[in-house]
């Protein structure tokens, strides 16, 4: 198992993750790494090849990949590292990360501060319990978007889209561009759930019919979708008998909501708000677990990417500060090491500030008996700072060496304190 | 039509035994027969084993207290349960021997429990015990607080019907059995035999005719259609009985740990609340007889019935964490008993009909019973001395320790890439299944073996990646990758390619 240490680890390289990593680095964190499960940075932005990104931050109308590119370049300029094609399996409350990839196998990372930026996932069909068959040809809008824009394949030719989320509307237009027919978009609510601008630019402009207060009540087709049955719903969202309409199609896309992706957060003991599905956060985007921050759609689902980026900057800045504080604290401390013929010595770690205040005991036991006069040597970075004479040393008897506040100046700034037994 | 039949009549092989149907029962029969010096062929009409009743059921290992004393089913389930766990050990298939409970909510129900216990004890079901309501509440805290008592059957549990079928078929193949998928039995080869008997001497399939000394039909829902070809009509009918199910997210807080049955009615054991071998809570099944043997659609009425039924056992149940619904069909026999026999008018032919619940728990005993019937049909059975009962399982990444996971990736880097994030399934596991003795060549075949795509995102993340892997490993176009059956393709064409129907169709 490879073991590493980073000041800040950002999980996910979408807009929130990229911004957080850049901000952490700019805040002074030494080493910052983004862990991304896909083979390149950018997250879902890479499959969002439509425009509409960056109007708030750049005052420009960019596509998703262009928007991501600007931050990817910036992250490289400031020296952010990336672990690609890598999946985080576990995150503990003590900020230890276990991740895997093909090249390195299992990687354990100790982290000063973590930024959760895993984004969100789409609600699947099962969550709606739509009756009917379970054939091929039922996709969430985001999966269809990946197939079309990244893989370069069409998931169908005649579509019905359930739900009027933004990805659904964007895909209605995208599929139309590719020569497919979008028969209808069906929304159970009396209003669209995505942005008005997407309704105008993606549905109205392409004459794609929108049916509000309707839902899908049946899916036909055993091997591949052959038709879906829609029906109007009453005020309790129950289908109204007699309003059924069978729509022949080969694909049903679902755009019925996004859920923050917090499986890892739960493992780390991060508390979630049942209303948003994301962590409870303070004004610095820190969760209830000290040193674990969160930003973007993992916290709550945003409307515009620009706000996600800003949330990432905020979380990253504070994560960076937190990590620096952590590093200072750990650097201040000395590791006490057992050398020649020392079985073990306590304490394992010594804070020089405590030594400045009062004398500190070092308690040790030797490994083998020496029935002769010996020195107990205390060394700091190879320099002898104290010598204690003993007439013999036996494993059955503990030996005590006392460091006094006068020794403070000799140990401050050092990393290790070595205790060893030498012949006199 | 005759011309087509002629075409299929070309003899493609000669075997000692042909088994029609590679479901759980057919595959386990194949494994049992592979102990002997026989040349065996196992065929199935679908591209994978375990695609019919075996793929969509409650997966309960029944203890056997409820099937009536004196019936074949009643006997085989008790014997089968006794053999089941050892079979799982040999085939390295997971199981949970967590015990099952029949829950009594009224004093009347307690009487039913006593009857069930008596029936079970008469048949030799070990360890049966009626526990108090208080004890039941202690064991399953979310149970209906009105519970009066429960019949506890310690030998009951939860199995993995897909993997058991795959493993049994694999073990049969390891021991010399030949398997042909996408091979549908269309008709039988029948010859004169004696004054009162005809001989079934083979099977006509879409891939030619295969001859055999003994033909075994383990065709599940389709057993009656095959019997019609031989003019066998039973004085009962076999109908498809639909069972619908709800599946819950693993992360659900309200979780049942064992198997909870309501008190049974004469028709059905009722709607259970239980978990899968992978710890997803499930509710089901409904029991509705239908005509269409392929109608696995989920219905609004069925779902409503499930919820209402399950709430009687676990009143706090809410549907917010449902991640999937499904329906399966079982061969519901009118007589409520297994038919496993050599029909008197034929020689060299064995038929299995009406193998519904508790088919999985009974399976090993069914196989042993069939072995005897095969012997009675004139085949001399001699045990092979090199029969290997052990089928090694392939690594389940999510069940390994961090160190073991690290070592596995070192050996094969494909285990370092997670394809299904919810269930933690790696590319290494998928590729291993694609190239296993019974190859997983479809999305659903991989899903049944690895549990990929069964979590809370229901395949949204893994589908594009699995299509890519199947295409690469099988050397086929991504557009030819299928979900389960012929025609269930995921993709239609490349983008920028003009659709065949034209743009303005």
C-alpha cells in the first residue's frame, strides 16, 4: 500500500473541486491534490457541450468544456496535483483517505483538510416506481448525455422525456440535432422544474411539446422500449382514469431530479440535512467533522455553475487555512525515537512548548541487560544535548531521564529526539 | 413450416442425457449427473443461464415446515434444505442462514403457527420453536408492536439464486457437461419402443437435433408447452403466477435482518419483508395468475398490494428509499405439488413441472431424485473417480480487506478501476465474469453475477462503461451490446450517422 500525505485533498474535479483546489493552493497550502474517478479533469462539465456557462464569473458565454478548461489551466499553473482514474473507497473521520487506481493499487493518504466535491447523481426510475416492463432504452438524461457527447453513440431514435429538469431539456435539443425525434416532454408539476431559458432555447425553438400535470404510468416493450403510456394527474399527483395516452417510442429519458452524492461523507461521519441531502455547513463550508469541507452540488443542487465555482473558492480557501494550521501544529512537535539498546521510550511525541513550561520525563526500558557503567545519550538532529550516567541497565528496570526547561532552546525547531544507550 | 423443421432435423450431436432449461433446477441436475460417467448436454433458449423464474424470486431458503406432509414437495424441501448449505459451500456461493419467522398478529394466527410447527416436526424440520411477541420484537425491532408470537425456523435463510445457478452450471461444465445457450427446444424426436411406450430419443432445436438416451425437461413456465408436443396433458394446469417486488436502498435506516413471513393463507405464503444476500431490504411477492408467460411488468395494483401487505408486518415502512421494482413469474401448479416423473407412455423421458416455491431450497433433493429416475430409465450410472465438487468463486472486491484489495490490484490492475460506484464492482470482476466458464455476455448477466447496477443509481453511472467493456472483450460493436435478450440493444447508431429511417420520419 502506498502511503502519502497532503495538506489538502479535493474529491472530485468538477467546477467545485477545481475551484477549491486552486483556492487552497492560493491560501498557502503546500501540496494540494484532486482525486478524480474519470480519466481527465472537469467532471460533468465535459459532457455539457452546450453554452451558458461563465456568464457571472467571466461575463462570457462558454460551453462546459471551455469553462472547465480555464480552471484546469489555472490549477496546473498554481501547482495543483491530480490523481486521475482514481476512486476514493473510504474517508475516515480522522481524515484518512483510501483510494485505488490501476497504476498505484491501494493508496492511503493522510490529509490536513478535505474538500468534498463529489457533485450529485440523478434520481433513477426505481425511485419513481413506474409500473411496466424493464427493457433496454430507459436512461437518465445525464447517462444519455454521456453516451451522446462523450462516447459518440445514440441511445435511441424516438424519445419521450419524463421530467423537465435542465439536463432533460438540454438533451431534448441535443438529440434533435442528431436526427432523433423527441416526441414529448412530460412533467408532473404544473410548471417546469428547470430554467426558463432552457425551456425557450431547447423546447420552444424546436417545437418539442411539453405536457404539464402529466406522468408516465406504464412502460411497454419486453426487450427494448416500444411505447410509454402517459396520463394526466390530479392535485394529489394520482393519474386520472380516461386520460391515458400511448406514445410509441424506443427510449424513455428521465430528468426527475438530482440528489447530492454523499456516500463518502456518511462514512466520514458528516451529518446531512434531510432537506438538501447535503452536509450541514458553516459559513466557511466546513461540515460538522473538523477539517472536512464541502462545496458545490454535493451540498445542495445549484442552478448555475458560476455559483458552484464560488462555493468551491470559499471552501478551498478555508480548507487551505485549516491545513496550514494543522501542519504548523504537527511540525512544532518532536518525535521521540528509541535508539541503540532502547526497547521503547515514552512519550512518543513531545511538544517543546510544554518543555519550556516545565520539566518533562522520558521513560525508557532497555532491550538487553548491561552490567557495566553506561551513558544514556539524548541527541537532537545528530547533536548530543544531554548525557545521563547509569551503573547498569536491565530490561526489568525502567530508566528515567528528565529534560529541563533549559533544554528547550536545544530542541526547538528539531524534528526528532533520539535516546540511546552507549558504553561509558 | 415443415421445411424449417426439416432444416433443424440435422443431427448435431449424441448424448447420454439432455437437460432442457438451464435455470436453477436444470443446472443443479446437470451438476448432480456430472458425478457419473455420462455425456451430458444442458440447453437453454436464452443467452444466459438463470433467466426465467430463477432470476426474479424472493431467494428464501425454506426450512420446510409449511409444505404439507405426504407430498413430494413436502419431502424434498426438508431433504433439500439439509443438503443446501453444503452445496453452497462446495460451489462457494454466498448464503445467510439467518432463520425465518412466521409472524402471528392475532390469537387465531398463533393456532396457525402451532399447526405449521406440528407439520414441520412431523417432517423432521429441525429446531422449530414458537417464540414470544416480546422475543420477536427484540430480534426485529421494527416489527409490528402487536406481534403475538412467531414460528422461528433456524435452518431457513437467504440464498443467491443467480450465483447458485451459475456456479452449479459452471461446476457441471468443469466436470464435462456441455452447455448450449440460445438453443430452444422446438420438438422431440420420438420413436416406437414397445406396445405401450414410445421412446423420446432426442430434442429438435433451432440449432439442430440432439439425440439422447434420456431427455429431461426442466422448462419451468414452458413445461406444459413442451408436454403438448408429446401429447401429455396433466389433469392440472401450469399457470404463470406473477410476483411483484419492491427493493430498497441498502443505506436505509429501517432495516429488517432476517426473513419475515405473515401467517399464510391457503393460496400463498403472503407478502414477506426480508433482505437480499446483498443486504437490500425487499418486499414481496404478490401472487397473481396470468396467461402471458413473458409478462413481467410491474402493475400499480401489485405495488399497492405489496405496500399494504408489508405494512402489516412493519408498520413504519415508507417507500422513500425504494430503488427498484420488479416482477418475476413462477410456475404455479394447480395441485400445489412438484411433478417430477417419467411419464408412463414414454421411455427415456423425465419431466419436471410446477417447481415453484420452495424450489431453491429443494433443488439438491430434486436433483438426487432425478438421478434415480435417470437410472430407472435404463442408464447405468457409475461414479467418476475424478469428479470435482468444488467450484472456486471469483474475487468479490467489495468484500475484501484493504490489504487484500491492494494485493489484487497489484496482480491485475483491472481491479483498480471501479465501474459501479454504488456497489463497488471493479472492471477486473466484470472481465472475469465475461471470460468465465459460463460467460456473462450481456449487461444483465454481469449484473446477476456481480450485483453491478443494483444500487441507488441503478446503473446510470456504469452503463456506458459496461457497454464499452463488453464491446471490447467480446469483440463486438457497442451497438450490438444487449441488456438481456435479443433485441434489447442499448445503442442505435453512432452520432453524426444519418438514421436509417431518415431525418423527418
